């Protein structure tokens, strides 16, 4: 844009300040919102994409197809016999690697030792499945010939103080057994967008896993296909296990993050559904900003009729006029983009707390997809108002100088109808979807249908355990069961005196609560004394022939938590005090259930909340809460843009009715009369928006809610809130415009 035209443009802006300020504000908010959601979406859909040909990598899941089965049907525990069968079936066309999570491991080096570490015991073929960026050492030396390990750069720095740790040794211990491993390579950390944290890999065969007190018969399995698509091998597997109660699924690696939660895994999960909803809300926000930009352009164009007429008479072509308007539009969009980026930078700490992403780093890391989104968005926003300028650039000088200015009455009515309708729909849908996400996101019956929360056994509890169980079930339909125990099953540390057995004291409902599988004998009966006991298979092996007071053997409990198998002895409580209370609750409306339980057990001396057994589920709830907070923010932004849109409509209505308002004022009309006149004009557009978008909103939201097993419902307050909000904004803005007009001199508007 030439300096002369630039000075002229800024003079035009100064004469239409409110319109141009509104343009920049709406576009800046739209840019900030769309860039924020784009950053979040690119981050979420970038999980597990860093591996070479990521869509060729998969993990195997086991699914229980028994009709009477209740609970999560999907598990990552693959029996060793199944893996052997698959390897023989596919040969060299697929590479498999067992991957077993080992929690509760102690790692020792010459510098120090670290407890409760998580490592992965794998086959050496893992180097052909995952993609490793080696920073030190040689990954090909990670073989089964001797105990070797590969570490992430972070793990190497933690254990050895440097990432150049190839050739170092570390000792891995579990329940007194120790194996020494040589570090053959150090790899660059996998990105944060990995479904699971992989830091330490050890090549562990069956004997090594058993020596570390883990069950080597069931493992997670990852693989990579080389010749065909994963779907081809999935069809072969489906035929291979056709008709059996246990079937097997090849889940591509990039699908894990948005896939179902799986028993035995330690994976992060996201929610694609909520992200799609955020994308839809963002698109509607962009629509409000775009239509406001176009509407405000129609307000400023008539004031430039004389300028355009003079330029045309001076010989400026229609194309040159179009270029001037295009330059002005690009300049406004550029200013709004800069302001939007500034808003994101200023809000970066808040965004990082909500979404766990650093927007500043992601903005300036040169992601080509983000640059493409930014360019397309800028071009669309800059080009939209140019549609309105064509009537002015093509008009003759005589037409531009006539007293009857060029207007867009039908377009303005349509814009008003759409903006009011979209605003109503956005606010209603935001309210209902927030309630649905808080209530439940379960779409498949039986999918992770319950969770366990626990607390220290309350000292003030006066009722018996059976009485407490019945009281909680009666007061909350979402409480499934309650049990008490001396130790939590995933952190058993106390041993029986003068023996190697770990001791756990429980009430009789413990077996059903944790789904213990008895392999021999029986479980406790209600009247059994505390002298009899049941043991794990490992403890039974150590007992030998001394089976006095032993009534049964159960399959080890530690495998549910990826922990080493302890020789565990369980007995019933006598008069000994319980230490923990565990409560199984349904996932449906789980926040309200947990809040109720916190209130139930709260006392003046106890303020700590209930804790979740499954920490990953607790992270999942926190993730959903963050998405809810983001949805609320987007709803507020929608409301603000709706207010800006109504203000633009109000200004346009005033300019369109200026002569009529001036005549009313000459005959003595006051602020109230002028306000009523403006509100009546809005009433017709609001009525049309309600008639059209009301049923449409109801149908769309009902169809969305139909996807859920447990769904919320419309209540009469849902549409009332946006109606009251929009109505209040209309009345206030019309009143302000009427007050301004009442103070001004409108005689000049009647000339010509």
C-alpha cells in the first residue's frame, strides 16, 4: 500500500474508529482461539507419530468375547503360547517383541540407588519395531547373548550423571534378586507425545523375568509389519482365532492414545470426541468473526463513496480500487494476527497449566502444518470482505455521488439472523456438552465401568463394615462395593514375623472385590477365624509340605499392577484394626460420587480427599477437567464475540434507521422510545433465529448425546440462559445507542 493511500486509510479509520476497533478485536480473538485449538489439536493427534513409518507399528490386544463377561473386555496381556503361534504364522513378514512393564524395581549404580523404578523387559527385536535416535553407543549390541540395556538420555543422566553412558553397568533388583546389565546404547528421549514413558529397556528372557519375580507367561506385545498393511494381518488373525472366546486385535500405534483404556497397560489416553467438539466450536467462532468483519465492512463502505467517485473520475481502474481494498483488508488482518499472537504469548502460563503444552515453543518451532493453517486462515479472513467491495468498485461515479447510498439490506438481515442463531446454538451446546463430559464419556456398555478409591480407615466410624457397605449403597447408586484391608494390594510391604511371607489381612469380600482367582482350595467363609489363611502360588511353592491352616491358593495379585510377585499370605481380620477402606464406584458421574464420599467421611480432623487406585484414570479425569475448562473458555469467547456481533448489528441498524430516528426525535421521542424502536427491529431477527436454530440445536445436540450409554438431557434452563444473555445484550446496546443519538444533532441526517 502506497504512503499516500496509507495516510488516507488511517484517516478513514479515525473517522470510523468503533467499526475498525471492533474489526480488529473480533479478528484477534478469533485468531487467538483458532491458533490455540490448532496447537492443541496438532499436539493431541501427534501422539506416537515420531516412529519411522508409525502406521506399520502395532500392539496386540486380547479381547474377551464371553457373553456373560462383565468389565473391561480388552487387555494387553498376551499369553506366551499365542505369541509363539503368531511368530510361526507370519515368519519374517512381521517382527514381534514382547514388552513387559516391570514396576517397583530398584536400580543401583556406582553413584547411588533408585527405588520404585519402572523399566521394560523386552526382546532384542524391539530395536526393529521402535525407532531409536542413538546419541551414544551401538544399538545393535542390544542382543540376547548377555544382559544388556538401552537407556533414554534422561535415564542415563539420572543414573550416571551424563547421557554418554554406553559401557556403564547397572544392577536391577527385585525382592532381593539382582541382575547386572551392561548399557550398550543411549537414545534420545521419546517425545512427550508418546502413549507411554519408555526410559529403560532390558533384554530379559523368561529366566530373567522369573528371576526378577515377575510372571514371564503373559506379556505385552508390540510389532512391525514390513510387506503389507496391518489390516491384512488382522484378517489373518481373525480367521486364526475365529469362534474362540479370546480374540486378538492388532492396534496401530497412532491409535493407542485415542483408543480404549486397556487392562494391564500404563498408557496415556486422550479424548478425540471432546477435541472434535472443540474444533466445531472454534469453526463457529471463526464464522462469527468472519461475518462480523463482513458486516462491519458494509458499515464503513458507504462513507467512502465520494472518495471512490473522485478516484474513478481521476482515472483509477476498478482493478486498482480492488487492490487498494485488498491491501487494507490484509493490513487489518495482519494487525489482528499480531494482536492474537500477543494474546497467546501473554496467556502462555495459563494455557500451559490448562493444556500442558507450551504455546510459545509450539508457535515458533516451524511446524509446517501450523504455518499452512495460519496462511489459509489469514487469506480467508482477508478475502471475505472483498466480496462486499465489488458493488462499490464496479459502480459509476454518478451512482457513488448520489444521495441514495449503496446498502446491503438483505445481506445485513441474513447476517443478523445467522449471528444471533449461531450465538444461541454455541452457548446452549457449550452448556449441555460440558454437563455431558462431566457426567460420562462412556460409549460402550461395560467399558471400564468402575474404579477404586481408597482412604485411611476412619477412626470415627461407629458402624460395622457390613453396615457401612449397606449405608453407602443405599445413599448412592454408584457405589458398587466396600472392603477393608491392612495394606493396599499394590503396595504390600509388611512381612510376617520371622518369615519371608508378606502378610495381608482382609475382610471376606476382598476376593470378589479384587477378582482373585482361586487355583486350589477355598476362600474364607464368614465365620472363619483369623488362624487360617490362603496363599499365592509363589507362597504355596515356598511353604512346601507345611500346609497347616492353609485352605486355598490363589493366582498372584501383583500381576494386575505390573509388580513383582511376592510370597503373599492372606488371613482374615480378628480384632485387629483396619488400615484402609477401599470403595469401588461406577465411572458414571464419578466426580459427584467421589464428592459425596468425601463429604460422608469428612471430619474436623480429616481433610485429605479420597485417592484413586488407578493413577492413570486420575490423570484421565484431570485431562477431562482441563478440556472442560477449555470448553468453558471457548464458550465465554463465543459469548464475547456474540456481544461484538450484536453491537455491530446495532450500529448498522442505527445507520440504516437514522432518518427515521431523527424524525422521531424531532417529534419529541426520548431515549426510551428510540430504544424501543431499535429493540423491535431486533425482535424480528431474534424470533427468526429462535424458530430456525431452536429446533436445529435440539436435534443436533440430541443426536450427539445419542452416542453415549449414559447421557444427560435437556432442561428448560439450557435455552433460557442464552436467550436471557442475548436479550440483555440487545437491550443494553440499543439503550446505549439511543442515549448517544438522543444527545446528538440528527438534523444533518435529514438533508439530501
